[in-house]
């Protein structure tokens, strides 16, 4: 029976676990055992993880895999990927190897602008509000000096603040729309602190602005928060080769494959049902590296899909064409990432992942992650347009079932051979295991 509890957060970890297992599990000792099985024996390391969030009862593991052989702007990388889905890392590795032999990936950061907004209500004359804003704009920036000093020393800071009129959408609604350069930090704390200071200065100064009526002086701040939509924090990654070099597949000519591939991308460009799945495949690569490097995958996801729909219709993040016998495949994607701050110096595996990537700047990480997305999409489209996706998946499915049944190496060998010519279904594999075991 479920029940409510007061003061849960105040309980010790052991007390929290006791309450959970006693309240929700018929076999409470077993449940407790599973939770404890995932604790780290190094108490300090466990405490570090406990303190990342609130009410921690155990750790939730994801595998960390690596995809080697990524040649990006003539530099080699092995890319760390944290993901639970089978085949993703294998697909990335295959795509990396494929393009390694064809000049690798070329990338470029197009822009790095981050955005934050103060949303407020003003009842009055917009002309006067504009005049007020222009009068105090420099003060808004000056009063954030203690927050921005360090960032400015390194070459970042506030780029600009604009006053935006949204009163046609909501009565009296306006914004301070600010842009920032946050260098190697994702910048959420920096931006939010600046915005909250803007809001304070703005509200206070309105009360002293002589041209405002008493009503106009009462600006109401609704909220101050960064925007995770960063269409001007944009990176591009591309691969290209002569059409004749696009495949060694014996069942399809290189040119026919190139054309089919471009068609597959065109379909994702115009058909939202396909675009969502197509982009999901892109995000298999992107999220896995975002997670491994301790970045905020929810922010990335929210932004990327808004960007994919920026023209009013959800569409593909990648594009492809054949021009003068050259096959070109590219992605342009907004990625707000950090390589300092946040988890990057706290989580030992994140530190390790960043070191594996040659300790990249945020700009370099944008390029690496865009490549991971492009590579993943290339691998998916290559199998979809040739063998179909199930061939690879079924191999993994077979492996998983064999592991579930704790098959020996010999059993695995025999059954893998058997299923080269037989369709993999759960029941077919289970039957085959039983038959094999009955024989021996
Ligand atoms: C599966 O996780 C991802 C794919 O469905 C992507 C795609 O269809 O392009 C294979």
C-alpha cells in the first residue's frame, strides 16, 4: 500500500531506503540488496555521487563505450559514449572507420551566442519604456560587473541587451532579451545571475524614472531565466567523397547507393513522421557523448528539436546532395556545451571522458558532438537503404537472449552459426538453446 511521508528529505539514506522497501516491496530484503549492489565500495566516491542530487538511494548505471577512429579536421579521436541502446556504439565506430578512409570529418563552429531573458509586465506607453531602457542600459550592464569580471577577463561576457515588445501576444508583456558569450562554460549560472541582476536594476530604476506615471513605475518582473534555445550557437560537420567511392557494397553500385541515400535524407526533410525517427538516430550519437562529457542532455534535446522545427515544420537535422560527382552529407546543429564547471570537474568519469577527447574547449566539443550525430545518422541510413536495420539488431537480440540463458562460449558459437540462416525470434532462440542442451 502506498502512503505519504512528511520530512522524507531529512531522513538518513538508510532510513529512506528502509521506508521505500517497507512501503513498496513484498520482499524488502531483496529490494534492499539490489539497491546496495550498485553502491560503490569506495565510500568517498559514493558520497560524491550521493550529493549530485537529492534523496539518492543508489547509482543508476549506464554503460560507457568508446568509438575509435574518428578523424575530425585531420585530428584523431576516440569518442566516449554513454548509452543503453545496443548497436549505437558499433554503428558510430563503423561510420568513423568508413570516413577515416575517405578524408574524415570537416567541422566548423559558426557561432557561440547564448540567450537569456527577463520577462516582465509593463502597463503603459512603449515609447517611454524604450526611452527608459536606453537610459539605463549601460547601468544594467555596469551593475553586473562583479558577476561578469572573470568571464570578461577571459574574453566573454554580455554581448548585448535588447528590449522586445511582446504585448501583441500577451497584454503588457515585454522582455529584456540578452545575449552572452560564455566561452568554455555552458553558462547557465552565469547567465541566470546576470539576468536576476538586470531584473533588480530594471525594477528599481523604473521607480526613479521621472517620465513614468505611477502605474508605469510598477514594472512586474515575471521571471528571469536563460533560454535553452540557442539557434546562434551553431556548429557544422560534413563528410564528402567522390560518388564512386561511396560504397564497396557488392549488391548496389556506388552511384545508386548515393542517390538512394540522398532520397532518404530528402524524405526526412519533408516528412515529419520520418524526420522524428531520423533525428532520433542523430540524437543517439549526440546524447551519448553529451552524457559521457557531463553535459545537460535535456537542454540539448529541447533545443535541437525546436531548431529542427524552426521553419514551422519539423524536419531533418542532416542534409545530403550529389554535386559534380561529389557526395556531400552534413549537419548544422545548435549545441550549448561546457567543458568547465558543472559536472566536468566533479564526476571522475566525465573528467576521464574529457581527457580522452584531448581536453577540448567547448567549441571543440561542439564539433566532436556534431560529428557523433552525423556519423550515427550515416550509419543508420546506410543500413536502412541497403540491408535494412533488423539484420544488425537481430544479431544483438540473439546475443542478449544467449546471455540471458547464460550460454557457454561453445553454445554461443553453435547458435550464432545456426542463426546465420534462420530467423531470430525470442522463441526460436529459446527452442534452439533447449534442443542444444538436450543433445549434450
Ligand atoms: C534507432 O535507435 C535509430 C534509427 O531508427 C534511426 C533511423 O531510423 O534513422 C535506426
